[in-house]
C-alpha cells in the first residue's frame, strides 16, 4: 500500500519567475527588461555557442553517462582528481543528489534564514526537517547555526555568497563551522554558485581545503558567470566516497549532451568570464550610486544582483515596476519589504533606475 | 551525524554503453557502427533541429520551470488536461521523482526479472526493496507478480514493451494487474518508452484508462522514436494528486531549454515518427530473416532492438563483433548468452549481419 510522505505533501513548490513572454502577454507590453532571475545579461562565450551547435548534430545520441570529458576538463581547471567530481543537471541536481544519499525521516538539515529557498524544498523532499537559523542583519550567523545542530543533524548547508541577500561569510567563519561539522560528523555543503562575482577581500573558496575534510562538498554552476542557465549544468566536488555515492544515486544520463559540450568550451574561455564580472561590477557600482541618490537602502552584494528595500511592500513595488516594463523579483517571506534586482547591461540598469524613480514619484 | 544509506552503498551503478569515440580510441578503429543503446538511426525531425537552433540563442535564460508550453502541447497531443502532466529530464527523471514521492525504508517495489535495470537502482536510491519476479520465457508474469506483492508493496513497475527483451504484455494482462494494484492501493507505473514501435495486435496503451484509475502513472519519452535522447526529455501522465506531488519533488528547473523547444516541435512532426517506425520495422523484418538463415535464436521484439542468443557468452560475442567495428550491448546478468542489437539503417543492419556471420565462422 502506498502513502505519500506528509512532508512532501506540505512542500510549497518553488515559484520561478515567469517567462518574459508570459508577463508581456498578460500585461500587453513589449520589449520589457527581465532583471528577476540573476541571469547573465552578456549571454555566453562564442566558444560555448559553437560547441552547442556541434552538440545539436548529436542530439539523437545519448550523452556520455559519466560526463567523462567534461569532468576531465573540470579536473584540469581546478587541478583536482576526476574521481572527486560529479556533474549535474544544474548544481541544483548535485545538491539534491547529495541530500538523497544521506537524509531520511528523522534527520535534519541546518541552514539559515534567507538561504536559497530551494534548500528547504530539497530537504522536505527527503522527508527530513529543515532548520532555518535566524540571520543577523541579513547575514548568516554561523555560531547560532552550530548551536542549532543536534544529534540528528546530518547536513549543514550554506550558500556563500548567499542568494537572495548578496551577503557572504568570511573564510574564518566558514572554517569555524566546517571544523565544527567535522567534529560532529555532519556533512558540510558550501554552494559557491556566485563565487566569480565576489569582491570581498576576506572571502575564500572552500576549494582550498577540499581534500582536507571528508565531510565537505562544494558546488559550482555554469548558470551565472558562464551564462548557461538554460542548459542546466553544475558540478560538485568532495571526497571520493561521497562523490561515488552521488554517481550511484544520480540518474544514469543526468546531464544533457548540449550542456556537456557547452560546459567544456565555457571553461576554456575565462576571458569571457572576466568581462562578465567586470561589467557586473561596473553595474553594481552604478546601481549603488543611483540607489543612494534616490535614498533607497540596499544590501552590499557579492553576487550579480542587489537586494533593495523599497517603500510599501516588495510585491507592490514589483507590480508598479512591471507597468514600466521592468521585471524584478519580489522576494517575499521575511524579505517582503525588498525587491531583488539582477544587474543587467548598463542600458538596462539605467532603465531600471529610471523606472524606480518614476514609481517612487508615484 | 550523517550515515549513508546501506541500500545506496550497495547499488551497482548503471553501466551505460561507452561513447563511440572512446571505443574507437581504445581499439584503434574508425567508422564503427554503434547499435548498442537503442538510439534512433534516423536522427530527429528537421522541425526539432530548427527549434534547437532557436533555443541555443536563449541558453543564458532559465528554462520555463513549469515546462508550460511543452506541457500544453502534450496536453493537446493526447487530449488530456495539462494538470495531469509532468515533464522530466528524460522519462528516467519522471520515474525517479514518482518513486521518491512514495518510497521509503521498509516499502518495496514489485517488478520483473529482465525489467529495465535502472528500476532497481532507482528503488535502492530510495532505500526501498526491489523484487524482481521471475519471468516466463522472457515475458513478465503478471500473476506471479501479484502473488509477490505484500502489505509493504508501494509500487508495481512495468515497462511495456520491455527493454532489453523486446517482449510485451497484452492489454488484458495489464488491466488484470492494474485492477489488482488498485484494489490493494498499490501505485502502478506503465513505462511506455517504446510504444511507437509496437506491432502486436493485442497491445494497447494505458492512456486509454489514465483517468479511470487514481493509482496509474504512464511515462513516455522523446528518446526513442523522436530521436532526442541527447536532450533528456520525457513525461509522465497520472492523476492530479500524484502529478502535483511530482511537481513539488522535482528540481525547479528540471528540463533544459533546448529540450523544451525541441520537444514541442517534435510532437508537430508525426510524419517523421511514422517514417522512423516504418524504417525500423523494415529493419526488424530483415534482421529476423537473416538471423533465421544464420540459425540464431532471437526474441520477437516490440521495440527498436532485438535480443539475440549467441554462441558462447554475450560478452565474448560482443568483443568479437567489436573487432569488425560493430558495437552491440552484451546484456549480462540473467541474459549472459545474449546480445541486444539496436535496429539501424539498412546499411548498418547489413554490416551487422555480415559481422555476425564472420564471428560465427570464427
């Protein structure tokens, strides 16, 4: 006899931003600007484009089930052994697969208020409990997170930098909680999706210590600085035992062929990534300066987006911006006074600022 | 404290066929013919190709998280409501997601000997038990499967037609076991990946009764007759409650944008599918006739592949065929005397038959 897991029935599914053409159709507008999903306004490398075109010709062939060539390329890029790498249908799948190797009813995951909302859904999908420890001034509080762990805590999950706040944890705090997790045999997941955009001097990647800790998994994505979110491609790095189990639990052909080809090519064009990051930083600096002039509070960001506190509710402000053809993300929940604004091209940023000014004028 | 699930540690990961270029590199051969993975030798529709080319341009944008347009197209194609449809990263992901909504430690899945081997891995990934009921003359024995169910049986899984045997269950037997499952509150999954190739007169799709049974889920794929296995695209159909839970459990952006575009276009070109099926049937008839002449036993197939009994072991025969540049699948396990031969173009089929003759000559 089958029963659905109560925990699963209780899940509120993640609500992605609407596709632009849906929004335009509903509102009867055109040429709107979507700054809602932290997408890359500069697209992707021409090398990735050529690789995608080649891959299309082979769409009737199964992708390499082990993503061997891409994993070899990642292995060279980070200078780590291939057996420590698993590739997924977005880093989202890598995270979900790692959770599934460990979580079950009765276990729990400790993370933070304001963490990437999908973490909670993933945890509930495994019939486990998700604990969101209160943040301090929008930042994760690693010491309170340690206190929140109990004997059933199987995983601590941190996205660093964090989406949607743009905040980050300095290296020393990450090491403190990683050491705590090691001592208590808790798996520690560091999701570094936005790492390419980081400017904070006291931030460091956990890749520095990946081979020193058996309980550490790091995830990366091609969705942000590489501009390939449409293809779904990310990877996880950790010790061979955990990665080996992830390979068992993942679907046998989990990564599509277009993504595998494009990912290999993307890693070869680091100049493209540098340009994207430079443009993003220029955009952030422009937006900071304009938001200050307007008098709106924002949180300093290490990502490609800015969380801005707006008059009224974020949802109301979002609705008003829509009428000017600017689509942002009303974050909701604990951040209902905020909108999240993705950094676009300078032209898009200027149009967004103009629209924000108009909305505030009322 | 984390523990890995013992059941997961015990999984033997699915071994996909090697990519052609790997095999060629290892053997130092060129222009080999891969008839090992039930891929579509005629590629995909030109409409799908055009759609993929368009999709590439949007690879820096997230795919529609709900696969709305593709689900609407599937809904029109089958004339069923959109809320009864979930799309996945291959039907493989749909199956895995459905299993995850229900299975946990202590539950079990009843299927058959010779069933698609990934079913067992999926079940073990959920820490549940997989029962493979002995087949009769390579065919699933639904009445023994019913007897094998107990109070902890949550799911009965049947691929019909079955890969790798090519056998099928007639409609009356499918209805008998579906009714049994309904009575015992067991979820019934009918995987119809190969349905387009079926010629048996007493076969019918379970789509006929999808809205009559609350415990029925049907899966379909774009990997076979539509020729898009590289993109990873499949879908599941069932009652709104189960499908709604699947939407909660799946990753929020589970289907890549290239697959979504190509799938919509593929459904619009049924003439392409008809040609593929006609060519496949011609190939099957040719192979039957040649295998008879050679004196090799085979199992009549409803798929795009034939299971052939070979002298010695399947693995030995596979190795010998490799030297002639013909790559087939040695099935292994209970079918260690067999090779599975995918139907290719007539030229490929002829080369395969020539190579088989040479190997038998010794």
